[in-house]
C-alpha cells in the first residue's frame, strides 16, 4: 500500500456525486478507508456511497466540515475537490480558512494507481468507452483487473471495481491540466482535439498536456489514425483502423451495420484473424482496437480476447437505448463536442438505413442537443451547426453552464440560427419539460431520437416516462 494512503487517513469529497469523484470515493471505501462527502444533488452515486458506509451530506456548508473534523479527529483528514468545485464553495472556503488539507481528486487517483500495474486511458474523445472495453476484456480474460472510470461499466454496473488485483484500468482526465500527475505502466492516447476552452487557449496547449502524460508512461499506445496524435508522437506503439503497414495493432473493418462490426485483425502487419465485434460504429471500433492492443501488450492471449469479445457493451450514456414510447425510439449519448456529435449521428444513420431489414423504414433522425458550457458554444458555434444540421430534425435546448459564468451572454439561438441556413427543420426549445409537454407534436411514429449532451439532459427519459404514466 502506498505510504501516503495509510489507515489513519479519512477522505471527505466535496462534490461526491460526480461520476469521477464518486468512483475514487468508492475505491477508497473498498480499500477500507473511512469516507464522507457532500453534494447538493442526491443521485445513484451518492446512494451507492452511503450503502458502502460513507457519510453523505446533501448540503455544502461549513458545519459539515466541523462535523467531519470532530468525528474523525484521530485521523489525517484529506478534503478532496475536483476542478468543478468553485472557490466560493462554502465547504472549500471553510477548509481554506482553517488551513485544512485540501487535495485535488487527481492526486488521490494517482496514489491509488501506484499500487497496481496501471493502464491509463487518455484522449479527447472515447476515454470512457475505451476504459469500458478494456476493463471488460481484462476482467473476462485475466480475472485479475480493477477499474476506476468516468462512466458506468456494464460488467460491474459501476464506475469503480477496486480489488487486490494486478491490473488497474484508470480513465484520466485532461480537461483541467492535471493529467501530468498520472504515472502509468501503459498510457493510451485515443486522440487529441481542441476542447475545454475554459482551461486551454489552443490546440498546442492541449498537445503539451498530453506530452506530459506521455513522459510519465513507461509504454505509450497511440491512435495512428488521429492526425494530431500521429504528428506529435513518434516511434511509439500504435493502432489503426485504416492500415496494417508499420503498425503494431490494426483492425481493418470489412462490414459495419447496426448490429456488429466485422474486421480483419493484424499485428505487426501480419493477418491474425477475422473478428466479429457486437458494437457498431467506426469510432467504437477505434476504441475497441485500443483495448485489444493494450490487452496484448500485457500478454493476454489473443484467442482469449476473441472468445470474450462478444461480451463487450457500451457504457451507460453512450448510444444507450432508453426505450420506446408510442413507436418512438429514444437513445441517450454523452456527445457534447462537434466531432462526437458527428460520430453519434453517423451511428444513428446505421439504425435507420433502409437496407437494415426496413426496421425503421419510416424513421427520421431527430437530434435533441443540450449544449455544454458557454465557452465551448462560443468556440465551436459553426462546427456544432454543421454537424447537427445533418440530422433530419433538430431541437436545441438552453446551454448547461456547468458552473461557468455567461460573461458574453451566449445563448443556444446562435447555433439554431446557423443550422437554419442549412436545415430549416430546427427549433430552439428552452428546456426538456417543454419538449416533453409537446413530445407528440415534435415527433412522429418511427422516429429515432438522439438525446445528446453532457449536462442534465439524461433526465429526459425519466421525464418522458412520468408523462406516459
């Protein structure tokens, strides 16, 4: 056990309900540490933490910290925050005033990783999916793997599975520049894009942060098909879905439909086998190839991988089928960057293609999009409009600020106005309650509805079900 993580530690998470924060808190509980936390919203994550023995406050006030310091006065108390916690948070202000030990979530995750042969999954897009695929393969093939991710992995039905295993799959976040804190045995870079405009000023800064991550990885696995990654990282182990030449691991697709992807798998340019993968979409194929490559790098037998690949499933909120209401099919997806929206809409088209057994032969592709962060909308307005306009009908809701101040008075209407120039079937709708209220007027039987965003938009299905009942 790491010397800084000793039994005399207690951990209090300010914002414990976040998908990343709750995973670390859960991991510490499973390791035997005492944990408390606070969040203004009660959700599945806070409820799971309470069941595991954590003390959870549904407020964020100074008295919570007083209680924790009093109850655990015989322990070294670590107050854990993420970048999402603002300086004026009352609990954080109290900690600063009393000069208590405040640590960033990345520090705690980095310490946990030190006890394992760690595989860190990084990249601008697809981190959670790649972590899910890799975690699933390692669980089934080695029965000796743990995981901490930013999404719910179906095989565990959790964002954390931390046991006394040899391997640990950890999803690591570049959004706030803390990615340089992670040291891994294998570092994976899915792709590199300009995003997180609230922290980075340009693509060069993003690349620089990934270079710091690469320096801390004993072995590095990169996506050769991503131009930015290819240009900035040389002579490292690579994977590709476009060419097997001079590539360590390649999976070239031969057939893609809504049910599966079939491809030819190569290692070092040599054809190994054909693989049938139960998940559609080229972007998912790239993530799966990364998972296969990382598994092979630690010595997992290929036949074991091929045998178990049929069990792969997407994590929650990644093209997740939520259900059907009056012959309307509703899917949730976490897409909140233009390139993610592009891939999600392309995947949706596979499901309404007339060649696919005419299952959705009358279907339209309806995109409902909740923009995430004012800074992102400001930077990518044209790109959002270009990709969203490729749906048949588009509904754009108010921006989910994620704690950002709207200094420039930006609204979603700047996106809808641009979409209108390319696709007249677009409308700004203030919120999801308004969409639900007019759901049957806004949609028709046979529609495939893609609900996209990284905010609270995933409550849409629950709201719809209540309306139905």
